C-alpha cells in the first residue's frame, strides 16, 4: 500500500459529486475502498478468506497512477525530475508510515515483554528502510522463526515492494525518453518501447512467480521479483491508455462490473494457505482491477455508484492511513483482550478508524499538501500534473465537523476498548474447567509427583512467575543441539558432530525424529549418558520418522522429498550401528501436513501404517522406544504480555496429539516396543497444559522444549525408557 492508497489531487472535491470533472477518477478512489475494506475484513474476521488480495488490487492501481504521472510529466516537459519525484514520494509516504512505526513501537513497549518488543523495533527499522518484505520472507522460510508470534508491522512488506519498484521504474522511463529524443522518434515509438519493456518485465516476473510459488510459496509471497508483474500490469494500463479511450461508452460499465466480479471471486475463492498464490491466482484480482481502471478511462463512471459515492471515495481517501493502522490494532489489541469476542471486533474497528481519520486529516494530508521539501522543479511539475487525468481531488469536510467527529470517534473508541479490557480481565482469571476426563483418552489419574503438583499449580496460577531462565530471549533457550553443528538436520557431512557422550561409553542409543526429538536431547543426553549410553542423533526438521506422506510446511503443497531421502539414510545408519536403544519422537503437528488431508481415525490409520513400516526396518523393534511429543501450550513470546494472564498460555491437548498418541501406542503393542506417554510431564490429568511449570518456561515457542525443562526431564526419561533396554 503506498501511493496507490494516497489521493493525488492538491485541490478540493466539491460537496456534490456532480461537481467532479470527468477526468477525476472517483472510481479509482472507490476501488481503493474495496481493496482496503477487503484487507481489513480478512485480517480482522478471517472473512472473506481471500480478502488479502486487496493488496494485489493496490499494486495495480499504484502501477497505473504512478506510471501515468511519470509519463505525463515526461511528455509535457521532456524530462523527469528525480528530485521532484522522490520528494513527493517522501512527503506522501514517509511521515504517515513513520508515525505508525513510532506509535506501534511505543505501544509494543507497554504491552509486550522485552523479546517481542525488541523484535518489533527491529521490524520497524526494516520497514522504515522499505526492505521489510525481505525480512519477513526470510523469517517465514526460517524454521526457527516460522512458529513465532506475528509482527504488528508485518503489513509493511507491501510498501517495501512498491518502493523498491519505484527506485527503478522512473529511471527506465527517463532512459526511454532520452533515447526517443535523441533519435527523434515519435511519441508512438516511445510508447511502444515503454510497453515492450514493461511487457517483458511482466512476463518474466510472472514466470518467475509461477516457479517460486511452486517451490517456495512463503518466499514468493513477500518477494519483490514475484510481485513486480502486478505493478507492471498497472503500468501497462497507463502506457496504453489511449487504446482504452476508444472503448465505446456503452461497454465501459460492463468492463468495470466484470472487474468487480473478478475481485469478488478472488476474495472468496483464493485461500492464503492454498497453493498457487501469488502465481497464478493473483492474476484474478489483478485482471479485475485492470478492468475497473480500463472501464473508467474516459467519460463518466456510469452505473458505478458503489464506487463513486461519497462514502466509498472518502474511505478511498483515508485508505493509506487505514491500511497502516489496521494491522497494529489487530495484533496489539488482541494481546490485551480476547480476540474472538464482539467487544474485540467493535473496539478494533473503532480504533482503526479512530486512529486513521485524525491521522489522515491532521497529519498525513497536511504534510502532503505542505511546502515541506518543495522544490522549484516540483512546483512546475504540480502545475502540469494538476491538469492531467492522473490527479484526484479530495473530499473536504468543514473543519469544525471534522474536529467534532474525530474527537467523538476517539472518545467512543477509548470507552469501548476500556470496557473490553475490563470485561475480559475477570474471565481471564477463571481456570479452565477440570472436566475433560483425561483429555478424552488415557487414565483418569496421574501420580501426585512433585512435577505433577507443580503443573496443576501452574494451571491455577493468576500471575506469571519470575521466570528462571528469563523469557526475554526465548530463542536462546532452545536445546543446544538445535543449532550447534547444524544437528537439527543430520547428514553424512555432520553425522560425527551429532554424537553425544564419551566414546568409551559401553552402550549405543540412537535418536530418530524431527525437531521435537531434538528438543528432547538435553534430557536424553543427561539421563542416558549417566547410564552408559552414547547417543547418535539422526534428526531432520519437519521430517517424521513415521513413513507418512507429508509436506514440508503448512504453506507448501509439494512433496517433502528431502524427508523421504533422509528417512531412508537414517534407517541405513541405524542398521549399520545396530544400537542397544532406539528412541523415536515425532511432532503431532505433522498430522496437519499430511498430503492426503486425512483427519481423525483416517489420519490415525495412516500414521499407524507409516510407523509400522519403519519399525519393520529396525534391527530389533523391541529395542525401540516410542516417545510421544510434548502436547504444547501457548507461545510465551506472544501470550505472556505485560497485561496478560497465565490462563492465556494454557492450552488443552489437541486432537492431533491424541491421534498420534493412539497410533504410537498401537504400533508399540504390535511389535513389542516400549511406549512412553509423555502427557503427565506437561499437563494436568484432565488434559490442560501450561506454558511454564514453577518458574521454568516449558516451551521455546508453542511446542519445542526449552533446554532447561528438557534437561529437568532426565529422571523421568531414565525411569520410563531404560527398563526395557
């Protein structure tokens, strides 16, 4: 969301729509309204599920308006002043964006704990430099951070994509203009060259986006190179605008409505976690936006009252501000109050508009129309652009009404937010009902051990403890084996570095599994080394030992071939070692990544068959131990806010965990292996699992154990695993 969200006229729109001149594109302001409302609804309510495509609509509008302005300036003056262009961009974009960054950081300091606040500040720095799309792309593809809390500044990625595009595109237009002037070619030749270059860029970017979406969808979502074609389509519309002026007036409304239908289909049919986005499915809203823009190129925007009415165009005017504020409100407010109640939704909507309206009228709009950074070149360019089809006028309210309305909305918003906080605080202290009989399966009673009593106390806690170790930097609490020597992914290259215990120890143990197995390693090493076992780890992130067909991540739909290859290699190594003990532990979250999409009993059968297949390849299945994964809890980095409550971090055992638990118990019984049900180390007998026990944080995120808690499990691991060794 960048210039595409900003009004482009320095004049005033009259109070009557009829006062608007034909070239004043009220339909584009209305299209901005459609785009930003889709984004807000999707992010706040999750409906429509594909509302995030509003960003793609913005890209097209931006490419159209900015390219049109550049080419109009070039045509009328014979030059492009880069100083003037970037001064305008700075004045229109940076003040509003910086205000939101500063306020978000201040609010994060007040709400979040240290680690998340610091992460937000880093995000703000990347966003200020317009490179946040690269940061979020890297984080989204980094296994260590993919499960972390969502940044309140993640939406800045789209601004980064646009500004990176506009660092380059004006240079291309200028080069074309200079070449044409030097060769004394006609205007038509200049347009043809411009269209040809942009056509190649669009085609190349779309082709790359197709490939990258298929192989690395998370990176493709944030990448500039996979998104340039969307801005390029808008640029092509601007370059070829003369052809659209020839379209008969009777056809234009049909074009525009066809475009709105395309956008609506995309909003309801495209899923963010589905395959094929951004390419090819982003083409649906992109084509829709292009049709709407093309349909309104010349003449009145007839039969488009849904876009050109004063409400729609006003929301279009404030859309940049609304886009900037909406996401921090959603994330920050959701940390303070229950993010699923009606008070949250009402408070969030009112806060978004309560912040966006005054920010637009009293800050963004005034700075944009001020003389700050104004140069003589820009003064000349303004006179040219104010007479072009690329400028849009703004709806103006009386100053008194503006002030009264804004202050009233802020007061109402503050009141609702305060009532929301007051309403949800008592509920947060209520404990989960202890009625889930042994998490719907398993035994009703657990030994009243010291750990069990501490777990029950944590579930009943009303305040967070003084954590030891501190959770200010949770990522540092991972099992040391996690990152040392790359032992989360063991290959023949680092195999010798992923062995734990003296070479003189008489017995050999092997650990198989994914990152969950790695998080158990501190406890396994402490417990088994003391009993004479040297441990060889053969783990791989996201790769279950059970021979199931699962994708690498929830955003990928491609087969995880690397996992299949690793599993075969690891089993070969186990047969070569012929160990005294094999410990297998897989994440229950893999069930959500089964390519079959199986759930419940069907998923349990698939897991049972896959695990049985692997057990049959072990030298002696009776020497194997199936250790269930930790059931998981809330992510402390997200739920342990300064105004939070421990109950926010307590979760019930999930259905996926019960599915894997039942499958592992069945397989162990069939082959004579040892089965270890780990739930009593993490949860109450009724199946509620806290994120801390005593003063010790249990999880680094929502499922991987901290090194401290894992090592503390050494006695339990000894007593449950070794009797069968």
